[in-house]
């Protein structure tokens, strides 16, 4: 390894590169573009994945949302267009008759004005059970979420979203234990959580009150706005969705083939689709990036072949005065590795700068398209190592060509 610290070795490499500045520069740009493209595409894919996790990471992924709509087919004396409403009895039937359920969470929703002293705003008001925090985990900043005692005693308590705190409270004011007024009723704030990305209803934030309190205050009886159903991980959520809808059609005397009577949103299916897309995107990124890298490295090999041809006489002289074939090979290979390493380092640096620029411009805020677009260090190291290996292998071709020239023939070259 002493040759790596030999000034003559690096002087020869520098001299070779300096003689063909334009050719060398274009070659480096080609390889640099390959690693740059790989870094940027991988970072963008990671940003999309992070954004997806930000949107849905707090949800139990094996979930489906179900709600009642209107019938689209007449059945058993009922006309088309009959409005349907989910009942608490439907929830109990689903729990008792459908296999593989982990949670069945009923919910209600409306909008109302909330007031705290002289500050007010219109927000989404949700009636919820404590189990919601298991299906859609709340990142609490202060206090707690709704509990079983709140449900049992129909307490006038609420859990607010961080955005509501910003609008109704003074900066640094501690919200727990204070009261906000909703529809002329005072609610004790028992918790505050960070703003969520999915599952909201209010344009400016959400307030959660006990489900039983919501029923009483808004006179909803035993009705349900909609249900969030989570299946056990080993069960197919699409099958659970179909079974639930079939059971609801039977309970509400709806035509068996009426597909519009009950609406649903299968979160599990959507997540699987996005996950498949992300995997395909990552595969395509690696394929395009590595293909570009290989093309760039082959360009270096071609440049070195041309360089060897131009230096035939020089190589012949070195062989004539005692240079060993492996010394010639070593220099050519080192030159190839040096060029690929420089190009790789530049590509990684510029790729990182572009990702930083993307993060600064479109990677922040609630509407961010990409979230923290980064590339893991191990991935960078693998890409760099791959580049060095490719540079070594491609350098063997011109190196072999260089030592295959007989000294006497090389000295005859003009």
C-alpha cells in the first residue's frame, strides 16, 4: 500500500488527467450524474415514504371506516333512496358475529363554535370512545385522552388539538383544567395533542368529547355517525369489510346486491397500494441510478483505453527501463478508481445539497409533498463502495491492454 503515498504515482496520475482536461471533465460529469441521480431519487422516495408515514403512521393500518348512506334498490316494500342510520345495536351485532375484530369504535361528528374568553373559532366536534386512541394514536402534549369514566358519567370534558390551543389560548398558557364553551356548554379541557394529518373534520382543528356526552348534547339517541373497524393482523381487512356490509344489509333489510347503501373506506387496502408503489419506486430508483453509474464507469474505461493508446510510447519506455507489468497495471487501475471516487464524492455532495434545497422549499408545513427527503448513511456507503469496485473492475481492461504491449513495439509508435 506504500504506492498510495508515493508522490511520483500521484504526479503521473495528475499529469495524465491534465493532458486531457476536457475529456476527463466530461467523464467525471457522467459518473457524477449517475451517483447524483441515485442520491436525489432515493432521497425523494424516502421523502414520499416519510410523508406517507406522517399521514397514516398514527393509524392502525388494518382498518376500515363504515357509514350509512341511501339505498339504491327497492327491497321488501321499501323504495329506492331510503336513508339509513347506523345504530348502537348494529355495533353490538358486528362485535358478536364478525370474526377477527380487534376494535369497533363508533364516532359522531359535527361543527360548532368554541369560545375561550374573547377568542373563538369554528371547529370539528367529535364524539368518541377511549378506544379511538388505540386505532388512531394521539400524540399528547398535555393531559390525557377520554377515558371510560368520562363515557360512563357523560362528563363535560374535552381533548383539543394543538391548532385549537393556538387560536383560543395565550402563548405559554397551560390549558389543562381550563374551560372552553361549545354551544353555550362549558367543557373542561383534560388533554391536548399534536395536530394530526388524517382523520380531521374541522377546517381549523378538532375537539373530542365523550361519545355519550355528544349523544346527550346533540340529541342523537342511539345513532352512530360512522364506525372505525380494526381487524386483527392475521385477518384480511377486505374480507372483514365485505362481511360487515353484508351483515348491515341484513340488519337494515337492504337488497343483498345494493352496493351504495353503506359506504366504506378501506385504509388497509390504500396503505397496501401506497406501500407497493413505494417499493416499486425504490426499485426503479436503484435500477436507473445503477444503470447510469455503470454507463459512467464504462465511459471512464473508454477514456482510459484512449489514454493508454496515446501513452503507448511512454509505457514502452517505462517497460524498457525496468518497470514491471503489475506497476503499470496498478497505475492505470488507481487512475480509474481516483476518477470514479472524485466523481462519486461530487455526486453525493451535490445530491445532498439538492435534497437540502428540496426540504427547505417543499419539505415543511402541513401541505408538504416530501417530508425530510434523506438517504441513509449505509446506503451512501454501499453506493460509494459499488462505485469503487466498478472503477477497479473497469480499470482492469485498459490496464491489461497497457501491459500486453511489447516494449519494442511500443517504442516504434510515433
